[in-house]
């Protein structure tokens, strides 16, 4: 293996610790919530508030993260996010009451939102086009690893009802992320956009074969030269030729969340407990769901640069619609115990598998690919804000909707949303595999 390839792999693995923290912090609440509800006397609405406080923070983090990444660099934002991860995790672990916990989860969300935007952006700009899809998808793999790790930690501490340990252990990977990012450079595209030609060339030499360095430098420089006479940042987002890209990017971000994946990530123990599982059994069962999530994300990484982004999303959405419909049908059974519980678990695992091989990695990848360099941070910020606000909506409404409408109607609604998302993807989403970021930009401009 060449030194350049080793460097690119190291860059992807270290920065993707931000993805692992993202996954851990959104997944750990699923187990902790069962004990928080008893300790702090939380009803369904306040449980939703505790869950969604992180998501509101993530929307704010995404709002400012893109501009900060464009101004100060991708690396600097990830170093700052690691510090905020540590503060939020410690604040959550030592929270004496509900509102302190909500505030600490909001702070944690600031880091989650910034990292969810900047990590795929950083990896996309650091990696060659030929394997960019797989390496950006390493971030989503680490998200699923973080979720699985949170389920394992939840299971380990379930008997002791030790939710503080569940929440506080996130400080360890945060420390690793901060140290790791201090040892890495910023991206060549950010260096060039800020006039640092020598640094950009040095990074490309570390991450590309020698014979392509000058060609890629020239390509990036030409794109930047073409963009100097037009608006940049948020003001450019209103340009007519940018709107179709925003429709696709924001649409995919909304689809990733509104199809209901985080009803499973946040509330799987609650869903399973409603079908006859005990508390410990419900928490332990989510470990199997987490394993499925990781395994199918690995499959997606192997397919995304071969089969393509668009086919994976279409296949995954079809499977998600069917799985959600089957999960809703479980609640029609007269006896919600025994076999019904295992049927629900199988439907949940199938739903997660279909998501993990499609929307999970592909959405983050595509929103890091489709936008012009001059607005990439800001445009990704808009997409990521849309994603997190949709996530807030799902988290706040699911338990109340489940209680009011029942499991059948709730999951059939999500199945219908998956069908609508399939139609959006079929008619509007382009294919971007095996293109440099500059080629994607040129292709999208020519097609408008």
C-alpha cells in the first residue's frame, strides 16, 4: 500500500471519529431514556424534549458550521467540535435535573451538527475521485459503529440503571478526535480558496500519486478563478442556477429523516417493549439491530462506487417502505407478545438494513459532492439544517403519534412517506459516481 493511500485512510478514519460521536450521542438516549423517565419523572412529551434538545443544537451547529468551515477551515472546526463534544458529554452525565440535562444535550448537539456537516466535507475534499464514495461513507460507517457502541454500553449498564455512565462515556472518543485532528492538515481546496498554494500542493502530494498532483491543482485553481467574479457564500444560494442543486440536496436531507429512521434509533426499546419485551430484553435486542446497521453500511461502502448512489437509494427506499408496512401490520395481531415481539424485531432489523445500505451513507456523500466549491460549506449547512430540523420534528412527534394513532397507522404513514421519497429520487436525483468534485459542478451547471 502506498504512502498516499495510507495517509488518505488515516485522514478518513481520524476525522470519522466525529461520525462515531454523532452516532453514539444520538443512539445512547434510547437506553438512557427508559431510566431517565423514572428518575426525573418524564412523560412522553418531556421524553421527546430531552431527545430532541440535541437535535435542535445540531441544527444550530449546522447553521454556523458551514460558514466557520469556509472561513477558518475544516480542520479548525473539527478541533473545536471535539472540545464541545467533551463539554456536552460531561454536562449530560452530571446533570442534576431535567433542564440541565436538556441544556447539556443542546450543547452536545452543537458539536453533532457541526461534525455531521464538516466530516463528510473534509473527507470528500481530501480523497481522490475513484474512491471518494467509499471513504466519505466511512463516516456513516462510524456513525453506525457509534450507535452500536451506544447500544452495547446501554446493555452493559442497564441492570444498574446507570444512565449517567451511558451518557458520560462519549468523552473518550471526543478526546481522540481532538488529538487526531491536531495532527492532520486542512484540505487542498480550502487552502487554495484562501490563497495558500504551497500548502495545498503539499497536501495533494501526501494524498495523490505524483503524476496527478499538478493536474488536480490546475483543475481546482481554474474552478476558483471562474467563481471569483460571482457571488459566494450564503448570498450565492439564491442564484437561479444553484436552486436545482439545493432542491436535490435539501430534499435528500429531509428524506433521510422524514422516512422515520430515528424513530428506530431513539425509540427502538420503547417500540419493542410495547410488543411484549421486558426493559432489559428490549435494550439487549437493539444490539442486534445495531449489528445489522453496521454490517449493511459495510456492504454499502463496497457498492457505492460500483453500483452508484442513485440505484442504492431507490433499492433502499423500496425495502424501507415494505418493512415499515410490515411493522405496522404487527400491531394488528390480537396478542402483542411472544411471536409478535420477534416479528416486530425482524421488521425493524429489515428496515434498518435497507436504510443502512442506502440513505444512511449516500445522503451524506451526495450533499458533499453536488455543490460548487465557492458555496460548498454554506450549501451543505443549509442541507444539514434541513436534516436536523426534520429530525427534531420526528423525535418530538413520534411518541405522541404512536400513543394517539397506534402502531399500525404510525408505521403505515412512514411507509407512505418512503414511497413519496422513492418518487422524488427517481425523477430528480442525479448520479455522481466516478466524477471529480469539479466535474460534478460542471455537469450540474451544463444540465440546467
